[in-house]
C-alpha cells in the first residue's frame, strides 16, 4: 500500500489561540485512551502532529504579525479522502473540540464525517519534498513483520545452535513458520525491498554534467552578489532563550523516537527562490532514485521527513520523525549531509554564514545547532504508530521476511541470521 503525506494548515480565530493550546495539551495528556487509541485502531497512520504557529513573531527581529494557524501533518497509507473520512468518523469528538477554535469550522451546518473531512481537505497545502524511510510498507505490514521477527527470535532462543550450519538453522526456521496461523499473510501478500534506480541516477548525472557551467556561474553570482550581503546567524545555544529551550525539551525523549518541527522565512528575491526550488527538485529526484533503502544521504535514523514551501513561497516548514536524540540527529545531518542542509536553508533568513551555497552554514556546528533550536517550533501533539522501532528495525524486518522462504547458501544464511 502506498505511503502518503498530508499537510493541513487552517487559520485560528485570533482570540482562541490560548484555549486551543490548552485543549491540545489535554489531548496529549489523555492520548493513550483518546486520539492515539483512535489512530491505533485505524491502523493506517504512521505519524501525526498538531502544531500551532504564528501566535508570536515569525522570525528573529521580524516585527510582522501574522494570523495564528493550526498545522495538522499526517503520514498515512492509502487514499487521502478515505483516510480523512475514517479519521473523522473515528475521532469526531476530538476533532470537533480542536477545530472549533479554527476559522470557518463553526460555519459547517451539519458536522458529519464527510463535511469534517471536506473541511480538512479544503485547507491542505502542497508538500515540496517528502522522504520516507520505509517506502511501500504500510502500518499493518510493519507490525506484522515485527511479530514475525519476534517469533523467529524466540524460536532461535528456545534452543542452542552451537556448531549447527547457518543453512540448517534457516531451514528449521522455514519449517517452524507454517505451523503458526498468525503468519498467513506470508502467503497472501508478497513483499520486497525497493531498489536503487541506477538508470535514473545516471540520467540525472548526465543532465547535471550538461548543466555544470550554468550551475557554476549561478553559484558564483549567488556568492558574490548575495551571500556576501547576507545577515548571518552568529549566536550559540548558550545565548538562546533558556525558557523556550526548556519548553522544547519537554516534548522530547519520551520514546526511542523523536519529532522535529521547524519554520523559517525565505530570503527575498527570485534568485533565492529559484535556488531553493532547484535544491528541492534534486532532493526529490535523489529520494526516488537512491534514498529508498532507509538512509537519507547516509543518515540511517529518519522514518518520515518533509519540506513545505507555503505562504506564496515566502516561508519554509520542515518536519521530521527520527530515532534517537535531537543532538545525535542534527549531528548525523552535519556529518552526512551538511552540504544539502546548507544548500536548502541558506536561502532562508538569518542562517549561519555560507560560501558558494554548500560550504559553511551547517558545518559551523555551534551556530547551526543554535539556529536549529532557534527556528524550531513546539510540537503541541505528536503520534507515532510504532515508537519502539528504529527505521533500521523496520527495514531489517522486511529483509527477514523477504529472505525467509528463499533457498540460501551457507554464506547467505549466515548474513540472514545476523538480521534477526
């Protein structure tokens, strides 16, 4: 089943921001017996979050006052309207409570699952670049493959296998599985791991080489006429608002997974807009062609991530669902894809100093980590369908399933057993 992502952005009634935030806090506190239970029962939602934005100033030293808005971000399986209809049927009371603070909601004359779903769909905004760490895997499949892996692990732990050839162990596992009716899905549904599209990648490289003179000239113009005049972010984390940093940390490290929500304003001018759109085009191409094995540019911890250009392309939102701590996550980004982050976010206001689009920026670690915190938003509510699983676990479990009924050599069987 195809994975999808949806971003919904709805204005909040001006004097209803504080009550909305309090309601979202209550929804979070009662999540296990409330909305999370609803999401679990639907069985098609991987991640979801609500974030209230623009209820203060939008950026460092930016005096512009904006209309407060409520973001609803959902990573899910299947058809958009079918998912929204199921959600509005399952969670009508909670959604009614939340969206009663949003503009236009009270105008719905009859609140049915269809009218509520239509209201949400009417306010969706287009995602710009979307990454999925386990493409093609539904929530149902991920949980089934977890049960399969745990069963095989328990089977292996039930006896000693000293001096038993790996090929023989693999065959014993094959013989044990059909006796358990819990795994009938193995016969009903075929599974496979996505593959790198080398032909597509070669075509992209050929196009990039053909455009190389234009790219070099563009980067030189960007550096000498724009980067040298940029206002740069020079603060360190010790200089940031301590109370706000504490508030952000309250929402972190409650499970093996974490979330990250970020908002930045675009630098003005067509040159910056063309540059960031080109970077997003490259990002989307690489995600589809290469980064479909559970690693984004070498980062093995991201389940879902996406960028959204909105507000007439004047602002950028970034959302991520990842394994481990915030510090480790940003460190992985710096080590593996600092050039990519710099290439994208150097086009937003008050970023650490960059040179030639892809140097400096994220590689100025202290400034970049402070900038990341300073542009991060409080995620008012966050849901994860399988919070104990790392993205490596998810992909390994699929590999375990795919290799289960194959005929393997001794060497292949030894590699297979290392996955378990």
